[in-house]
């Protein structure tokens, strides 16, 4: 499973998403959108849906947008199971 986490350095949920990706040993990459190249890459993915009030992190699994941190946790539970069984 390839996970791309688009976020900002001061984002607590971004750090939590990275931690989950590490714990589940996903093939993950964090992309800080304060850098133009990652912001532009994110715009290519979501186009006009990128607004100032969008909730970060913005997470993609295998190039499919799954949503934010909470959505990522739900995706894991739905597809891998066991997320709610032990603390992360």
C-alpha cells in the first residue's frame, strides 16, 4: 500500500498520520505543501477542490484520495481491520 500524506510541518494530525503509516509499515511519503513542488503536485491531484480551508493532512492511498487523518484511520479499519483493537 502506497500512502502519500500532504500536510504542513505544524500539523499534529499530519504527524499522527505519519506515525500510523510507520506503525502499519506502509510505503509512505510525507509531502510538505509549504513547498511549491508539493503544493503544485497536490493541485494536480485535487484541482479546484484545493481551498484555503481544506483540512490537512490530505491523504492518498495508491493514488486515490481517501481524505484526512480520520478518513485514513477508517480506511485502515475497513481494509486491514484491527485498528480499533489496540492503541497506536
